[in-house]
C-alpha cells in the first residue's frame, strides 16, 4: 500500500486534546497546592481543598483519555498518543492518594487517636495555635462511638510502661520530639518540690503534604517506673487514614528503644 499525498490528513481528535490538557492542568493544580501546603502560604484547609480538586480533575482526565482512545480506534482520527499520555499523567497524579487509601483500607473515619481512651491527654494550647479553618480542638473526653472505632481498628494501641523514672522518660521524649522537628507549643517540666507533671504539646507535620496534627505526650509515675500516654489529632479532614495511630506507634517504639539504651 502506498501513501497518496492527494488524500487529506486524518482529522485530529478533539477529545484527546481535551484529555491531555485536563491532565496537565490537574498536575499543575496539585503541584501548586502542594507548594502552598509545604510553605504554609495559605490555610491548610484551603490548600487541601485545592489538592482534592486537582485529584478530581486527574480522575476526569483519565476517564476522558480512555474515551479518546476508543474514539481514535473507531474513527481513525489522530490523537492516540495524546490520549495515552493523558492517562499516564493522570495515573501519576493519582498514584500517591491511591497508595495511601489502598494501604490503609479499612481504617476508621476518625482523626483523633490516643493511648488512653478513659483519660486522654488534653490539648491545652492547640486552640490558640490552630487556624480559623482548621478542625475544632478535640474534646477532653473521647466520644463512645469514636472510642469503639479506635479499639476495633487499633487494639494494640495502649499506654507505654517503662522502668525509668518520669524525669528521665520526659527528657528522652523531649529529645525525640526535637529529633522529629515537631514544633513545640507547650512543655511542662518537673518543678522542684512538686510532683512530676511531665507533659509535652507539639505540632507534627506529615512528610509529603505537610499537613499538621496536634500531639500531646504525658508522662506519669507508675509503680517504680513511668507510664507514657500520647494523643495525636489532625487539624484538617475528618479521617486520617491511619496516620495518627502510626505516629503514636512509631514514637513509642523509639521511646522504648531510647529507654532501653539509657545507662
């Protein structure tokens, strides 16, 4: 078969052009929202909403890209490469959230987790540090339905008991908070002549999006050693996809290792 230059070129698929344009725009929106989150240039809730909008645009671009491939196949129009690139770019944009949702499938729809459901550590300074569009500060007591959801999802989340005295444990905890570069907004030491009241209140940021969560670490005497309780609550969103429980488990594991290594 020979090419006849007299034949008109195959028409371009407009829907393929729409798909690649929409996928590129979704990537720009997500990148811009991520930069705003990391730099704290706007309220986290506003940047988070923009990020979700970018993900929605990427999903729409992927669907339109598939439709474009079908149109190109059936009509012979050009645009198959653009449709394929649109789907690939949308998949890259959606890869991160898909991984988070998939790896934490079944996590309860809660954003406040603690090791002590009966007497949780309280957020005393978070209200003054949170923005007007952040979540309200969690109440002092955990609602029964939230407590039940946490028990079902994280049955191993419990207070940590260590053999060292509270003063040493509080110092080790403060060191771990500094190592993680959490922003401390309240720290109570062990005053002379008074009982130990070890307590640290800080703000942690997620590694990628930089979303903030309030953290409270409480150290109390326990028999001949110490009892450590911890609470972590997200400032944005009504579900944390297991992030707060993972933060507590990681911190307490490192605190245990530090206590075991102490002279």
